[in-house]
């Protein structure tokens, strides 16, 4: 009589893998509920303003120094503006005004917007600048944040003092980005 083919590792161990997964999933929800969803209680409190009728949140360091601010735009995945806590504080210690924005859907900014494109994020940065009375800024884009920064610099160069990209993706023309 022929020997049956060997079973895969998963088929041999599924009876303890599935319950372990369920227990770990439940534990992650308990921890999330205890410490706060979306980092709202773990991250520093943000300032909030309205752009195009939607909530835009940001962190700020060194506002007392004035001058041309540095605006930091985070990537994906992210904790939003909180990704820049160390950099923002370090630049402020050097006498710089630094603002880190929460892009749509991240941090404390509006969760549900009709458009999450690079163009929409660029408009949010521009709206933040308008609301705060910032005529010109140094823009820094990290990862996905490079797209909105480049697009803003292309569309409104008089509002941009400089552009710095950190491992940035760039503008994604023709890839469903809204541009």
C-alpha cells in the first residue's frame, strides 16, 4: 500500500497556530484599548486648524524664533507628525521654527476625506501655510511625503524656499495619484 504524501507544516500544526493567532489578536486589541487608539494618548498633543473644511493637525517647535519655517511632511506607514519629534526638537534647539503636519488620514488630521492623493496632501500643506500666515517655507518630505513636497514646489514655487527629500518617492504621475 502506498504511503500518503507528507502534509505541509501548516496542515500539521494548524490546531495550535489558529488559537495562538486568536489569542495574540485579542491581546493586541486589549493593549490598544488600554494605551489609546491611533496613538492619540501616546503621541504629543497637536494643534488643529481647518483647511478646506477639514481638520488638519500639526506639531510645532521653535515658533518663538520666527523666520522661514521648516515644514516636515511624513511618509507611509507613519505615526504622522510624531515621526519628526526628535528632528523637530533638534532643529528648534538650533533656533529654527519647525512644523510637522499630519497628512489626511494620519495622526489627528481628518480621517475620511474624498481624496488622499499627492495633490490633496500638497493642498493641505499649502492650506496650513495660508492659515498660519506663512508666505514661504523650507519643505522636507520623507518617503511618500516627498510627493506632496515636490508637487507643491512645482505648482507654487514662490511659496517654497527650499526642498529636502529624505528617502522620498517623488511625484507619482500616472499612477492614480490624482495628478
